[in-house]
C-alpha cells in the first residue's frame, strides 16, 4: 500500500546559503527503519525535481530517529540573492512530507498505520 | 562550584518578541540571560548604519532592554551574554554604561567587551599574504568581489567571553560571536571546564544550539501535534538547566505557554544542520549522533551522552558584499479563473519587459495560493481557487533596470486581465542586495581582545 510521509514523520527545514536542510523525524522508533529504507537520497532528489538543482546528501541520526537531508542549489542563490518567497527553505519540510512511500499491508498493520 | 546553572534564551534573532527577555528575568530563577542578535547579513546592515552615524552600528534595542532589566539582574545576580555589539561593540558598551549610571548602578557592575572579530581593515594585508578566504560554497576567490565588500568579521567562540566572565563582567557584549558560544561561555566559566574537554564543550555547544532560536524549541514553529500546543500567546522561551558533567535539561518557566517535549527539541536539533557528526564551531566539533533525550517531568527534557572532538584550526569568516539590486511586485487575481488570469498577467508583464529591452540576471514568477511554497509538488491548481497572488521578482546589477520594472506592475490593473486588486502599496521598492560570503581563516591570524569597563 501507499502511505504519505506526513503520517509517519514530522520535519523542520532551514538554509545554509543555497542549500536547504530538511530534518525528517520519525513519529516512533519502529517507524525510523522504514524511513531509512524508503526515503533515500535518490528518492528525495526525484521528489524535489525542478526545485533541487544540485545533489542530495543524506545523514542518519538513529539516536533521534531522524534523517537529515541536504538539498544543494535549491534556494535560487540563497540568502538575500534569492527572489523566492521561501528563500530560507522553511517550507521544504512540509514539501518532503508530501512524499508517498510503499509499505506492505503487514508492515502497516504492525506499525498501526493500516 | 555551583551544581546547576540556568541559562535563559531571550532572543532568537534581532527582532524577536521584545518582551521575551523581560519575561525570562521576571518569570523565575535564572543565572544567565543569553541574547542572540546577529543573523548572517545583520553585520552589513549595521556597517551601513555606522557609515551614516559613527555612534551607531549595534543592536539598538539592547540598550532600552538593559535599562528595563539591569536593576533586577544586579539584585538577583543574573549575568548577560549578548552579541549585540555588531560592528560597534565599544559604542554599544558606552550606551549601556550610560544607562547603568542613570539607574544608579555606578560601582555595581562591570561590562566586558569582546572585539577583534572585525577584519575589514586587514583584508588587503591578509589577501596580500596569501590568505585566500575562498567562498566555502562556490570556491570562488575573494578578489572577484573585493571592491564590493561591505563587512568582514570572524565568528569568535566562547573563549574570549569566558575571559570576560572570569574577570567579573556582569554583561558581556561581543561583535560577531557564535550564538552557541553565548551559552557555552557561562558553562565553562561556572564549571571550570577545560578548554580541551571536548565532550563537555560539545554538550554546551548543543545546549546553545537548542536554545539559540528562542521559542523554536519550546512550541514555536512546532509541527508535531501543533494544534495541541498550549497557549502560544504566552509562549515561554527556553532555559538550559546545566550540570557540571555536561548533561542538561531543556525547560521553561512555569505558568508560560508552549511546550518542551522530545519532538519539539528534536525539531530544533535538526534545524540548519549539515553533517550531524561534524557540527563545527570555534570551540569544538560536536557530534549530534550522540545526543540522548529523555523526559524528566512536564516541560523538562534531559539531554545527555554528548560527545565532541577537538576544534579545528580555522575560524569561519562572514563577509558581506554588494551584489546588485532586486525588487518584487505583487497583484491579486480573484475567482473565476484566478490562476489563469495571474498566468496571463505574467505573460503580458514579461512581454512588456522584453519590449523595453530590460535584462535581468533572474526573473522569478510565483503564484501564491497555488505553488509559491511547494512548487511543482503542489500539483495542478484547482480551477476554482478563490484568489491567487501573482508575485514577480527580478534581480540585476543595473539599478535602473530594476527601477523600470517596478513601474510595470500597477499598470497591469488597467491594462491586463480582469478581477485584479492588491496594488495599494504603490510601486515595489528597489532593494540593494547585500550577499553573504562564507570563508575560513587560520586561527593564528586573529587575536580576540577582551576589555572590562567599570560603570
């Protein structure tokens, strides 16, 4: 079945120059491995097609049940150069939560998501 | 040695809730108040202010705030760390000294000032000796913007602030200093942590990171269960309750709104994070993958287990330079066909800009209400949207071209698609762009200076 990330995690995003960072935090320890497996750097790059013009890097924080993504060349030059409404990438967090991922019915049931 | 120190955050940025520091002082016991005023581009704004008025160039709000809270700080032995000095630390300290005297506090406190972060006067000497200060993001050489530089400051760490506190400063005022240093310095001072006790320095740094954005760790901008967050109208700013072993509790005053819960602390931990194993400050390298969190009561999250590594041998430099001009114009289109009309207006506008022969480095069109935040991820907008705001921005090195653009927005009301409003603000303003140039500099080039001023 397909499930949207907003049901599995919360997030916060910010900027460093032209790079947006998105921290994705699992709602529970049980959900974290699903994020690690499904929300890969490649999938995030694909998700932000047309928005992220550089590489996507991913870092794991198992201690927080969180993943951190760096989306390079995503903020129209960044900081004061950017013409974007969201020049600081504050809403990249919720944009990531739109992602749909695949999990089996069994897994969904075991995670109380079905 | 005290077994517990309470450090309260009073400002998450220059322009944060004006009364937050007052509530931190009056809402319950604290030992320190830390105030972060400097965003990346703040220094260039202050440099501009100082070029017009030699007594300006610091966070002006800091002075009336001190007037309001200094008597309580002296009476209850609360110390203040603030990077309010901007590009005129002495000027800021002088103004605070005057206020303290007016309050009858002569002889009752010392102000510590930290300078040495300003390398603007030394840029040519440094470049001449081969200190390249290449752009950390692009690798570009500083020569390419040399004649447009407006300010250049090193991010100083906790060490000079510790020196000021050790010398008895009640208020420590710095220029460009890291926001994490404002929290770490009191901990080093109070607990006598060694300057190479990397785990403890990393713990104090992460404590600083959690509270440096003010209420953003205590319920503000919190996605987790946001509807359930109590009384954000009276949101409590965060307090670090630190122990000598490096563990600490994030909390807030009783009878305040917001909440301190593990998810709210996690959200702030990942904010503006790069590689979590390498959070580099002038003081140490902190490893966010070692942070452990647990509840210790209502609105109390205990943070422990933090590991760090030795500091690097470079300081980060924040350089600002003039990078051209920009302007943003907006108009609002109403139902029916709001999105189609806004798109048509954008095509008409661009056609006119072309006919005028204006050249821009960038033109960006966004449709607020349809795709301004999530872009293509928002999907195809509904044909039934009640309204859409057309938002067009341009950027150019040529001020006249940007100026000309601003005259093309309001006329669209009488010469473009129907059902349009929202032009009451008049022509958009042309803004000078002051851009940010991050670089590194060997620590050996910098000698921070600490002075104490008796009030």
